[in-house]
């Protein structure tokens, strides 16, 4: 989720504590603690770092006690002697851990993916329930923090909403996926994914892959399979035409992942990756991306087109020689302004203990 949603959730959680310390710092500190796992963004220096570190170790369950201890030290106004109704340090630690868990919960229900099992597994938990910014979640929290903070029943109801609303959206996503599997059974789809649109749960998208070859556009090569995308309404019924895209070659992805650390990280991040192949001198240049952060709502497309560096958010480029040898790799993340430029491939290597602990594989 976005930083404002995370901070607002922490503020609501602190306001819901009946015996919180009577300090003007209590609510702001809780807001900062709930947003704190995103501090990982300050250690990102390249697109590869972004994939490996963001929503990584600071969002993991194994690091939760460490995060709780560090945050409790920083939240010293809540347990210092001069604070009326002060907590003990021992009580502050589980509260801080709870605020981090709240952050992890809200990230897991989105489509981005959160590596909560680091350093033991790089698996990304993505429950596909909420868009990256959800007004139905954020607005009640902001109203509670700024207008209704002195109404305990409303505060408690808002805290409950932070859990029940995303859970209901996840359930709705699973329901729409089951309905899409039934509706598309005759096409023998390889994989079906239902994603929230902007203004979910009113709008959704279904993505699926089939063995239908994608016709080659000018100066490109035909793909052996296609990825299809279609908009859905609240009931999971189609409301847009089906849009077709060239599916990435699974065998090529596997080979590139073995030869390039950047490719390995990028393909682990993508959902139903797409590819375009175009001639580049005597060789071939491939572009890979996915549709996770796209939209089929026209006015939302117009809004996104107004953002700086408007383009597909995450793209990977690879250059192959005429013999098929991987020559160069480039990552470009338009929204963050990060571009690695063309670089020779760096093969994956066994991580050192330090790299393993922080999730750098």
C-alpha cells in the first residue's frame, strides 16, 4: 500500500488503545512505526536493488522481533518516566511489532508481492485483493484520525475495517477467479489471475494465458502463446473486450534466469510476463514486462498518462547475439526514474551470509 495508508492505519491502531500513554507523540509515533518497514527504499540504489530489497527483509516475519526492538527504542516518549500513563519498554515492544504486522498485512493483500518468509524463502505473498491505493480503505481512516478520534466506537470500527475490508476483497478476488476458471474452461487456460482495478472492488481484471499463438507485429517475432486481459465488474462479469498480448517464452525465461541475476529477480517478480522481440543489428532484443500495474479504465489511463516519465512501470530488456548468447541486460523502472543502462549479465551466485540475511540473492 501507499505510505499514507500505512501511516493512517498505525494512527488508528494507537487511537484504539484504551490506555495509551498521554503523550502528544503517541499517535504520530504509531503512524511512523506502521510505515517504517518501507525504510528499505532508502537502501535502494539500482533497479535490481529495488526488486531484491523493497518489501523484503524489513517486511519479513523473521525480522519482526528486531523491528519491534528498534522501533520501541525510537518510541521512547511512550515509556519514559515523565509521560503520564506511560507504558513499560516491555509493553512497547509487542505494540511496535503489532504495528509492523499491520503494515505487512496491508502489503500482502495487494498485487505487488511481499517477501514475508525471508531469509528462508524469496516467495512473494500477493493476495490480489486491493489496488496499490484504495480510497475505500484510506478515506475512513483519515476521517477517523482527523474528525472522529474522540469517538471510541468509530475508532474501533475503523480498526476492524482495516482487517475485514481487505479480507473481503481477497475473498471476492478468489470468487471471481473461480468464476473465470469455469467460464474459460473451454479455452484451456494455463494460468488465471484476477487483479483489482483502480476503484476495486467495483472493477477487476482477469489475466490468463492460452496456447493461441500471438501474431507478429511489424519488426517483431510471433509468440507461441498469448496472454489475455479482460475487465470485470463487481459481480465478476466481463465488461470490456478481451485484449491479447504476446506471452513470454517459458524456456527462454528459465535460461535467462540461470545466466543473469537481474533476469532471475525480474521474472520472480512478474505475473504472466509478456515479451516483444525485435531485431537489433545481427541479434535480437527482447522486452519483458507484465500487466499488473496497468488498467482498462479509460479515465484512469488518462490520469496515469499525466504522471512524470509515464510509461510501463517495470521493464526488462535483454540483448542476444545471432547465436543466442546473452550479451547485455537492462532494467528500467519509469516511475522511480531508475535505469540500469545496458550492462553485461551477472550470473547468479551463492549469497554470502550477510546477503542471505537481508535477502540479497
